[in-house]
C-alpha cells in the first residue's frame, strides 16, 4: 500500500521531475543499488546507438539513497500517468511499491521503477571503461547521454549524497569528450 502519493527518485526524476513536488526528502531503499544498467534507446540514445541511464538494480545486501517525492492528492493521478509514460516507455522497468526510510526517520511506501534484468535493454555488469565509452558517444531525444550523467552526479553532490563511482565515471567521460 502507498503512503500519501510518494515516488522514489534515484536518477533524473531527482533533478528533472517535470511536475510539482509537495515534499522532498532524502530516502533509502534496501535491496537495490543505482547503476548504469539500462540501454537508453529513446531519451539518451537511439536504437542504432544506445546510451546508458540509471536503473534501480536488485542486489542482495545493497541499498540506494535517493529522493522521495510526495505529490498532492489533486496532482497524483496526472503525475502518476505522466511518470508511467516516461518510465515504462519500453517496459524495461517494472513498477513496484518500495519501502523507504526517510532521512527524518519516517517510513513510507513509494512507487519506484526497478530494472528487469531479463529485459533486452538490461546492461548490468559493464566495466567502467565500457560505460564511459557508451555515455560519451550517445545522444537521444532528451540530449547527450553525458549531460544525464553530469546532472545526476552534480545533483547527488548538491543534496549531500556524493557518489564516488559516479564521479569517477563522469571524470572518465569528460576525458573522452575532451
């Protein structure tokens, strides 16, 4: 069951939700990690030259810190429809209700989008060099793949959730892009 219209953001929904947010809180979900495991064929790449974007990848013992976004009751139906259209475009994610621990100690259930490892777009386990090569060279309907990486890394830093692996990947992509 969902509590008060929450969504869990771990990638671009953190910095580009596309809707009004009633409340934001740093949140943690257990059993998943954020990784560049989704071949993007629409937003940050194409079918001919896929990019890589973040997915919430199931991993025993892992945890992912992101942002819980609360949506007002009045906005919830429209926001949920828009987010579903955005996140479920190719069915690479499955929608799940995730238990979150907010930074203030509250526990809420939120809708989140989890990578399906048996989907053809799944790209888990790529080495950092391969991830950097793909991200440096891809562009899709929402712009260069590298901008997605740079924006996500910067936003995580801004909200006090620095990700050293993502920062290293960003540095490598910057080197490749000159």
